[in-house]
């Protein structure tokens, strides 16, 4: 499990990093909001532990950026203030849990385990992006009700993209998670993306697998079709 810790108090960050690593987590640390946002955009994490009072970019703004970009990574917010208004703001912005400082380490670890259980993608047996559906039990993909034949590697790539839809994934990140070998040429990712596109994209419809220039690829959830008929006018007073 990969955790991103965004905390500007270096002693606390060092303590939490060590404690989390002792629990078996892999931990990256960012000491300001801007660095934290860049780290979250650079790779996919299983959870983020986010302080609110951060230099360069506060935690609320960072959280808002992530959610507006479609990033659904579980976020536990830490704050020294912890007023009811602040808690409400954090939860409304998309925080999954809230922990006021000072806190007991055991409570943070328990809350982390809880959000990871709730968000665990391994529980999902049916993934969907528009009319593209992946049955993770049967290892079968469908689009528009039609079964799409996939090789095992094509399936693994599509599953990874669908579990992280609307997120930009770098070639190196895809290579690590789908091929589990950093020694392979990253061009293999482009080859398999091309193969997937040939199988799942439909003429006359928005492209699902998008190229993000200079960054990688993103499986984009298509926008719902707009209604072509106007809403009926009501003569009743409201």
C-alpha cells in the first residue's frame, strides 16, 4: 500500500513516516501543499494523509484540486484547529475522514485501515466507464453489450485504467503496475494502448483512452448526453 503524507511539521512527518513504514506501508512525504499536489498527480496512491495548515498551498485547496480532477484517492485530513465549520468544509470538499491534532497514533492507523477497506478496488467485481464494462470475476470486457476479446495483458492494462479512470497515469506507472518490471522499454505501453483502442473505441463516439501529452494516458468517463428537448414550462407559481 502506497501512502502520501503531506505534513509541514518535519518532526511529526518523520515520526508518522516511520510508524507507517513499521506497519508495512510505503510512504512518500511532501512538506508543502504544492509539492503534495504534484506528488499526488505524479503517481497513484492508496491513501493520502493531509494536513490543512500548509505553506504554498493549503490543504483545502489541494483537496479541491484533486477532487475537481476526478482523483478519488481516500484522504484523511489532519488539523490543529478542528472547528465544526472546518470539519464540515473538509468533508464537503471530499475528505474521507477527519482527525484533529493532537491525536493518538493508534487512532490514525485505525482510521487509515478503515478508509482503505471502504475504498479497496479489489472489492469491485464490475467496473464501468460509460458503456464499457469489465467483469473482474469472469475477466471479460463488454462495450455496448458486445463482448470484447482481450489477451491477458490487454485485460490487465484495461483493468488498471478502469480502476483509476479519470486519472492521468504515466507510462512508467502503468509499466510498474501492469508489467511489474521496470526493465521493459516503456514503448510497450504505447503498443498495448494502441491495441486496446482498436478493440474498445467505437466510431463516432468520444475517445475513452486519451493521450495526455507529456504525461501519459487517461481513461476518461464520457459526459452524459445532453437532452435535445427543452424542459416543459410550468404555468404554476412556485
